[in-house]
């Protein structure tokens, strides 16, 4: 993997897997793979999504490539990623995303976010619109509250989110089959959106639980890790060293010589 360039993907779509915000079509993915066969690209996939198994895996194997698939494990305990589910919820129940934002913020107290917070985030995330920034602030500020708003909307619209989650994430058997030809990496157990703000004992539990479940499943030692939403701090790096993670990946292209801070390029930026 020396001198490789790492490419980051999440959700893929085709006629079977619905298109959502930020996803890439399987056709576009294969075109990119084929066009860059001589560039030593390694494709990495976050979130253990089922579309990766059925759309990306066959394409990689067609061109004799090995990918790195970073998997969460909360779904095996009947827990839910309401944010991920909301992407499909919006696609199904709203003709325009702005209508979703309207419903969402109607359930939030007006003074919950102040203008100072919005201005601060705009400087960091200039490519997001005001609604996206407000949503990110609420999500980072209080994930439980953010989830409760989404759940209220799910129930109002009668969205069967518990059944739908099964359509999104890989099963244990799919991850096991994937591990025979590709690398399986850690992505934390619960996929917190503020991993860098968590106390050391919580970060430790997130890494250990994720590692134990996946290593028991695939019967191999796991040495790769991807930071959820690219968030980390010095504690995160210390823990990864302690648990023998050799390579950890960021969500941006900022170069670093640290093997625990490997940059990645989003495939939509190629």
C-alpha cells in the first residue's frame, strides 16, 4: 500500500439501491475505477453499507482490486443510526429537502441555536447552506435530542425505520464473505458524530467493542481504522496505538506523515 492514494466512498446507487444525497452510481464508480487502474488508487468504504457489498465489491473484483471496508457494529445490537436512516426518509417522503428542514426545525425551540454558532460554523463549512449548518450544530450539540426529532418525524410520516435499517447495512454473513478478498477495518461501534469530544473511556469502549465483534466474526486481526466523520483528537491516536491499529484514515486530503492520519480523497472530487 506504499505510495497509494486512498479514495473514500459511502453509499452507491443503481436501479435496486435508491439514489440519495452524496451517493455515486455503480456505473460512475466502475468508470472511475477503470479510468484510474494505473494510478495505484485504493478504494475505502465507510459505514458497512449493503450497497457497497452488492455494487462496489463485484466491480473491485472484476479489476482484481482489494478495498478497505470500515464497519460499524451497533446494528447487530438492534440499535439505530437515525441520521443515516433520515437520508432515505427524506428521499421517500419529501419532494424537496427544504420541506424536510421546515418540519425538522418546527420541532426545535427557536433559541436552541444562536447566530454566533451559525457564523462560526459557516467559516469552517462554507460549502453548506444555512439549514445544513443548523442541523450539524444540533447533531453535534446533543445527539440524543437530534435523534428524538428524527424519530418524531419518522412516526408522523409512518416511516418503518426499523425494517428499513435492514435494507441499509451489511449482515454479519456479508461482512464475513467480504473479508475473504478485502480488508475489513474498524469504524467504531456506535458511529458517534462527535468522537473527538468523547471522554477517553467512551472512546476506548467504542474501539474495543467494534474490534472484538469484527475480529470474532472474520477470525482475523484488524489493523485499519477510519475516524467517524473524520473526527479525532490526541486521545484517539493514543488508543489506536495501544490497540495495534497500524493505519487510520481521515476524511480530508491534508497530508501527514503519521500512519494514523492518512488522508483520503472523496470519489466525487476526482
